[in-house]
C-alpha cells in the first residue's frame, strides 16, 4: 500500500463527494453499483417501512412456501418470510460492516501514528504486536476471538475491530513515518508546537487520504467477515436476521427451499462488490498513483 | 570503398492514438559503411533514442508506430521483414546496449547465464563451449576472476562492471553493428573513460561498426569518426568529427559547440542557446530551430530545410548556408 | 545463507511464545467465569469450585500460564468435556483432512491462476484481460461459503455427482471427497493470485532488463516466461504464505458446509457444545499453523530471491 503523497492537498468535503460521484458515473458498471449501494443503505434504514412481514414471526402453517405474490422469496422452515429477513439482514450487516471498521480506523490509526511518530522502542513494541496480528488472516483472527468471546452484536464489534485495527495501524504507521520526515514537521516542532497538536493538525490531515482509501475497502471485507462469522454461528444469533445466519439456517433446510441461501448470498455479493467499487473510486481520487493502470 | 552496412531513408515514427499521433521522428536518413564509428548527438527530446530503438524495431507498438521509411541493413530492409525474423537479427547481426547498467540485467539470473543465453539464442554450441566463450568475453571486457564471477548475480557488481557485462553480452555473437545508447551517461567520469576505452579496443579487435548515441559531445569526440546531429526528430547536420568541431555548418551545432564550458573560458557567463526545444506537439511545418536561431529567415518558417551538401563529407539542413543561398 | 535461515527460525520462537501468550490472555482474562458459563445459572458454589479445579483455574495465574504453555508445546490438550476423548487424538484425526483440503485447493487455485494472470497481462485491454479482472472481482465478492453452498446444492444434491459429506477413506475416495470443497476455496484463491500475477507481470515487463532480453534476440515466449515471469512471481511467492493462511481460514466454513472432518469443523462443534478443551486446542493449533507457515515462507524467500541473501 503506498501512502498518499504527503503534499497532496486533501480535497474539500463537498468536492470529494462530487468527484467520487463523477468518477463513478463515468463508468456504467460503477454507476450501477453506486445505485445498488444507495439502494441497500436505504433498505437498511427504512427496513421497518419496507419489510412486508416481521422477520422473526414464525408460522407453522406457512413452512417452506415457494415464492408467490404474498411471499416474494417464499418462506423458510420456520414459516418466516425470507424477503423480510433479507431486508433486516441488510441492517445488521451494514451496521456492523460500517461501525467496526470505523472504530478500527480510529484505534488503529492512533496506534499507527504513535508508533510512526515516536519511533524507537515504542515503534518496536507496537510493531511487534502489529506483526503478530497481521500474520493472522482477518477471518481466522475473527474466528479465534469470537470462539473465545462468544457470539452477539457487541462481541462482533470487538472481534471485527480487533481484526481490522492492526491493518489500519500498519498503514497509518507507514504514512506517518514518511510525513514525519517532511520539513514542515521539523518547522512545527521548532516553533514549539506541542506533540499532540502536531499529530492532530499536521500529521493526521496528511495521512487521512490513505486511511480513507482503505476504509471503504475494509468495509467491504467487514461485511463479508460478519456474514462468514454469522454463518459459522459465531456472529449474529438467530432469530435476529443476518445474511450469514440466513444461509446457515438455509443449509439445514436444503430440501425445503434453496431461496434463503441463494438470495442471502446474492445480497452479500452485491454489497461487497458495491463497496469495493466505491473503494476503487475513492482511491482513484485520493491517490491516483495507486492505480495499477 | 567499404560496402554499405546501414542505409536509413525517411525513417519516421509517431506516438499516440491514430487521430492524434505526434511525430517524434521525421524522415531520418543516413548512411553507415562497414567499420564506421558514427556518433549521434542531440539533447533530450531530439528523438535519438527512439531512432536507435526503431532500427531494431523495439518501439512498443502501442503507442508507437513506424509510419514510413526504410532501414537497409546489409542490403535487407529490416522494416519489411516479418516480425518473427527480427529476433534472429537482434543480438546476432545488430546488438544494442542501453543507458542504465543498474537495471539492464535480470536480477535473478547469474551474469554468466545471461551472457551464455545470448550465445545460446543464436549459435548451436554445447554448454561447455558456451561457458568457455563466456569466460573469454568476461576476461576481454576486463572482469577479473571470470571463472568465479560467472556465477555471480548482477547486484554483486558495481555500475561500471555491470556495463562491462552488458557489453560482453552484446558482443558475444560478434555482431556487425553495435548500437550504444548513452552507454556511459549513468557512470562516473573515470569509469566512463574506461568503458569508452574498452569499446574502442573491442572495435579494433572485432571490427564492429559502432553507432554511439549521446548528448555529450566529449564522449562522441572520443570515439566517433563521423557525427550526426539531431534536433527535434530531424537530422540537422552530418560531418566528419574534425569538420564538425572546426567548421560547424548548422546554427544549432554552432550553439552546441559554444555551450561546451571550455569554450566560455575568459567570459563572464557560460553560453546557452536561448530558449528551449519545442515539444513534439508544438512543431510546425518550418524549421524546428527557428525560434532560437540567430540566422533565421522568413523562408525558415514556411518550409523545413532539406539537407544541403556543404562539402563532400558534410551536410546540413539550413536555408542560411552558402550552399543553400546559392 | 544457512545463517539467515537459522536467524529466521530463532526469530519465530519468541513470536510463537507471544502468540500463545495472547491466546492465553484471550481465553483467561475475559469477563465472566468460564466455570459459571459452562455450568449455567443454576450451579451450586460447590459445583462451580469443582469445575474451576477441573479447568485448572484454582491455581495462581502465573502457574496457569506456565502450565498452559507447557501443555500447548507438548500437545497435551486434555480430554473433551463432551465425550472424554483425548483432544490430542481428535486433533490428530482431524488435522490431515484440513491439511489435505488446504494443499489441494492451494495447488488447484495457484496452477489455474498463474496462466490466467499471464494471459491477462499479455493481452492487456482485450477480452481476456477484462474476463480475468471480472473473475478476480467475483472471487473477492462472493463469500466462499456461499460458493460452497451453491456447489453443494448443484453438484451434490441436485446432480448427485459428488458426495454430500464426509472425508472419505483411501486416497482415491479422499480425493473424490475433497474435490468440490477444494474447488470452492480454489476459486477465491485463483481470483486473487491471477490478479496479483497480472499486475506483477505488467510491472516487470516494463523494466529495462526485459528490453535487454528482447534486444539480444529473445523471442516473446522466452522474454515473458524466463525473464518476465521469473521476476514477477517473487511477489506471488511472498503472497503464497498469506494465501495459504487465508485458504486455511476459509476451510473452516467449507468443512462445515460439506460436512468434512477437519480442525475447523472440530472447532465449530466444540463451540456449539461448549467443549472448552476442544475450543482451546483448535485455537492453539490454528495459531501454531500461522506461525509455522510464516516461518516457512520467510525461509523459502531466502532461497528464491538472490538479493535477500546478500542484504545484511
């Protein structure tokens, strides 16, 4: 990962969004996914209004119904409306998929900046810990921590945060080290500026670009991670709906109806793709040298 | 009268997409006889590297394109050969060495293997003979301890040594023509002298013709018998080396010579040709040197001057020449 | 060179200890009393005490730590709470299946991916390139368990071409059982490796020494493979370790879907049944795996890149 050019000016707030939108609309495929993303977010926010049924309401009379006008995706082995479960699943996945990386970004960046700024033994210790955490694939780390902590929403947040924070820390550390050696930092120190102030007002704005670039991409990964953990029974617990545990329930009901699995999986795939596209667009704007074209 | 080795006529190269292509080389032409050592001099942007690459058809096809011209080597027009025949010519008939010795060699192959590969590609000798040839070449280019160094990797050598390896690789199959594109530019001055000395020695021994490209007149003066001066993708003057220095015909050449620091001794400032060369996209129908030329005339803006014969061995593309005004 | 190898090995030891320590910390210093969690809300204090003794929680923390380390390093994982089987034996039974899955899927994935990457790099901008990029995008977005489930439904359930579950016995039978799960994992792997190969090769083909190879008369295939790929694969090999580990983590879900024996499914079952020693063993085994694979990759790299050996 190349840190964003230190001197690259961070575009103004409104400018960035407009630029991202422009960058995405230039390419019809990207536009499609941007719309998908907006749709998913809207669905998650307005789940209560959109979902035709209560996602956890069971009905012995309506077990494994095929798709119909009343149940667009049919029902599962508990008589629950699949479509409603998928809609509410969007809320779970997005909630976790966005909160955890955001938290991880804050924590990870903090450690990374400290390590990169001070160097020396602080850097070595933090670096050693980072190396160990980074040696583990995120999923494995997630599984191990979830196994120890148990399931549930907040545990999930902890798990995902611990899984992603080191990755943010590594990038923040590398970016900080390269910004640290810039002349204007020396000037700031010489003029008597205090360390926390330097970090906040000089280092942070300059590394923000590379952090944001990875943030969007890690959101995509977080959604996928949450789904996998829920699938394994380590994440969101039923009856609360998550795309991952919908697939898990679906596996236990293979002969009843394939629709839960197909639909939930498709939902995950689209969401991950959409965030991935967003991430690419953000990267193209903030760090054009990172493109591989 | 030696036979003609290389006849280049009207060689033109464009870069860019079909509608908006930029002409980087414009109808280059020159002759080379067997045994000649010709220097091509010009600043960055003059197109000299593009020209050397076109001779071997090494211009990357998108975005570059050879759009017209002929390159007759030993009687055969290389530009009309099927592309599959070019690898047989490269390395065997015509060899080329480049500017950056630090990156010219494959980092994961030993230098012995790389030189041996050059032989392997063109001649059918067995491995033992190949190795013997490689050791011979290494000794020839002045690399001590050849037997041990055969198994060394490029990163274990300094820049000057790597360039020697590159030269050994180029000459391994005894090519008729060696094209050297700024071979000493990236080296220290003392190493530069050694490498040039080596090239001269090898030329003596193998009777290789050399086409040496450089922006440094001093380097050219050291090695070449004849010089071709390029500016903005065109040949502006050709002359024997002494004639060039004593009686430059083209205003650009005069400017180049005046820019040599030793010529400014006794004056307050170093001489510079005023202005800068136009970018390829900015070149018009007239002479490319017009904006900076002390001898410019209205006709220079309208048409591009052809090469006029100044003497039996000297030509220059300038309307202000006595030969042209006559 | 061997000195470098030795230093890598020595370096891995404190890493391993640190990792095990982190596992210990994670498992012991969490909120809540494991004994209570296991026994439920209606346990009597006496039962809780007995359970704590059983769990080894009644001795000072540092003693627990040392005992933990010793047990981990000697593979003494205790007995299962569910069926009193030796957990070490369970691990020994399950491990080969996981390793088998990991190796087969890594092989299939990598062998399929490299030519794809080369194809994409050499036909840049054309159909093959876009197809490969689409492929790698799909591989990133489609969750491996989703793909596994789809494959299971289509090929095992509906078409009946492959077994629904199990690991198989005997070499051929095992290959038969591992095939579909391996494909699911290999797809993801191939998507990633092909993308990496493509970008790595594109970068290498721009380098000066490739131009030299052409200038000395090398034909395109030789230039691309002998000079280009040989250098382009270095980052791929570096990524191999990470790649193996990500396959390993994906195997947990895949084993679950296909009803395969393996460390992953052992761990999941252990979690479901609150089988504490099994959970711990599973975590330790995976953790050790990570350290060992990283070490193996470090050592391998010393041999592959001649420049690494020289840099001191």
